[in-house]
C-alpha cells in the first residue's frame, strides 16, 4: 500500500476513534447548544426556506415529467443543493462555521504530525475544563503540546496574524497543563509549546520562528516540521515516550467518560 493510502486509512481510523470524544467535549456541546438555540428561534424562517426549495424542485420535476431521466436529475440536483445549502446556512447562522472548519484543519495537522518520520506517538484532543490541547507530539526531540490555529484572512507576515499574543498564550497554557498532568501521573518530562498556523491566511514562513518559548510554524510546509525535529538533539527515550502517551490516552478516556456521564445526568 502507498504512503498516501496508509495516511488516508490512518486519518479515517483517527476520525472514527475521535467521534465519541468529540461529542463529549465542551466545544461540541457549545456547538450543539448554538444549533438548538437557532432552530428554536428561527424555525419559521427555516421552514419557509425549505418549503420554497421543495416547491421549486417539484415544479422542475413537473416541467420535465415527460423526460424521466432529466426529471430524476433535476430532483437529485435539488436534493443535493438543498442539503449542502442547509448545512452551510445553519453553520453560518449559528456562528459555528469557523469552529467546524478549524476542527477539520486540526485533524489534518494531527495526520501530518503522526506521519512525521521519527515521531513515537501523537495523542490528540486532550481535554481540560473548557480547554483542549489539540495534539501532544512525543518524539526523540522531546514532548510538544501543539496548538493549531486556523486563519482565513489575508496572508501576510507572522506579526500580522490576528490575536497572535492570545494564540501564543494558549499554546503556553496547553504545554503547562500537559506537563503538570504527566508529572501527576509519574512521567516527569518537560513539555514545549508549539503553535501551528494553518488555513488560507496562514503567514508565509521559510523557517520556524520562536516567539519567546513558543515555536511557530505553518502546517502548509510539513518538511519544515520534519527538518526541525531532525535538527534537535534527542532528549526523550522511546519507553518514556510510550509511557507518557499511555498516561495521556488513559486520562483522555477518563475525561470523556466523565463528560458523557454528566451529559447523561442532565
């Protein structure tokens, strides 16, 4: 099997494994609350819009009733267009479009990091109270808490990234949380913060940049991340890395069960 095929299968497996964890996360609960509020507040407008599409689709099918093939094409096209339009409209109306796009880009980052040669393991979606650490990368070069941020504005210099200081602070906070968590579970390793910028507005960068203790790099150039890992001296042995990954995965499972139990009691 080609490397591309393996990466796709790995990405699909990660997506399936992450579904229960995502549904239990604070972000997913917030997105569901937004959607429910929108449907309750705007159901009449949504019903009128869907009714208009239904009438226009039925009219097209009626006009083409003498040509069964084209009638089927028209109905199928309308159903597909309405489905896509409703999904996009709802995401725009409830303000969840960019969070959902950001989540998809986080998945891309996780797949890219997991496929990086020499990486021991990647643990994704480590959740705390109202905070998620997107990915924890365990490699010979060390343990890295990776915060993925999407930008869809005009591409430019790193200093022009919107709310850059807040993104850097979130990366630092994630690294501290992971370091404290691992220490509490008997795996005392330093954790370095990494900010990955992705999306159409990610800045042009020819090499990783450091802002204080945070390493900043774009997802667009995977070779940059790989070259940087290769240049760093080894500080983490494989048994310790696997112990850390196992403890993070165990904590993540406990956290997911805790959130699901709270949801079931409501």
